[in-house]
C-alpha cells in the first residue's frame, strides 16, 4: 500500500547499491533526477511540490527548458512541466567532507552517498532554473562556488564534488561564516552531514543562518549500522576523526549507544524545530529519490502554513 497517494512510484527508484557502482557522479545524479520526474509523471497526482505543479500541453511561446523531451521522444507529444513560482531561487549546498563521512557498512560510504545527494540536488534545482552554489568543508571551508545559473556552472559543481576529502573533523561555523561574509541575500541552504557533532557546536552556526532569514534544511546522512547498531561480534571501533581504536563487545555497548544516539537525535530535532529548520534523516540504504520527494513535500507543507498564516 502506498501511504502517500502523491508519492512517486518506488518501482522507478534506483537501487542505491547499483547506483553507487556507477563511477560517473553526473550519471548517478541524472539517473536519480530522471527517475524522480518519471515517477511524478506516472503518479495520479502531481501537484505536491512547492515549485512543481503539473504537466500541461505545450503551446507556442512556452519556454522549451521545461519541455519534457522524453515524453516527446516516446509519445510524440509535447508537455511542459509547470512550476508555481517563476522567480529563481538562490541555493547553497554545504557538504561535510570530514573523515567520519568515510564510514560505510555497505559497499559505499556515507560520503559517496552524500556526494550523490549533493549532485542530485544541484542538478534538480538547476533544471528548475535556480541559482546553485556549493561549499565543501571539514575543519575549514574548502571549495566555494557562488550561486549561479549559467552554462558550465553545474559541471564545475560536479567536478568540485568529485575531489578527495582532506580533513579530519567537521566545523559547521566555518562554511556558515563564509556564506554570511559574502552578503545577506536570503535563499535556500542545504547542509549535508552526519551531524554526529555535539549540539553545542551546531547551535550557533545554525542560529546564525536562521537569523539571517535563510531557508535551511539539514540532510543527515547516516549508515544503517550507526542508526541500529547492528554489530554482533567483538570488533575494534575506530574514531575516524582521531584515529583512536577501542576494542569492544557490541552486546555490552548496544543499550548505552542507542540511548545516547536517541538523545542526540531528539536534541537535534528539537534544535531544528526551535529555529524553524527542516531536518531529514537519510539512511544510506534509502533510494535518493525519496530524499527529493520528502524535501519537496516538507516545503509544500511549510508553504501552505505560511500562506494560511498570512491570510488569517
């Protein structure tokens, strides 16, 4: 049973394991975005997105950027993807490249999943005509590409996402300071990280973004083993940021770990709720198309609440 009638069909989703075997980051992102659009097109209801509204027949004078070329090729019919808002949005994608993101119990790491997510968001928003920027970080801010929508800019973002990670820890204040120092123009900010950081270190930079009027979304990328603590035999746990190794029996640690993890997640959610920030937990076993759908559903709900509040 599909719990949400407006959801794209999961049969169109790419299996993350198979997707991560594709070496080209651009091809991965394109596969996810096209699968997402395909699912929307087949869904009985299309109008759930904050920006995307519906398909309609092409008429002369329409902007061909929004023409669905695949439908044209397959069915010889011209359809236009309609959007609720014609104004461009300014977006920043912040990606955590710290060493802890290099963990993965699957055949790929959190970082590979997060890179693909960042590339998918960039490609998706670029197709909507929005300005996309990228800022990678670990202890310091690394690559910065300011928001633009021009030929070649998306490829520059994909090239920056493909660069190897260099740092150890993650400090969110560094990329946030870099954004705020370049002006106070409001926009969308996606922060992609595992957020396995003390909440005291997250509060100030997230508060600064929210105080400046940015529409912030946290994309928390976690390995399923980190969420459910599925280790079942004596192993050496290594702190990937300090290199410290701790031999331990998982059965003795499980209850305490899950309690601490639950407290951290509740604290993170509470912080986001207080600041009006959207929080999305993205296990790396989850198809990336669901991340796009969940994000757009949340934005629609947020937009509807704002409209109701304005009209009351």
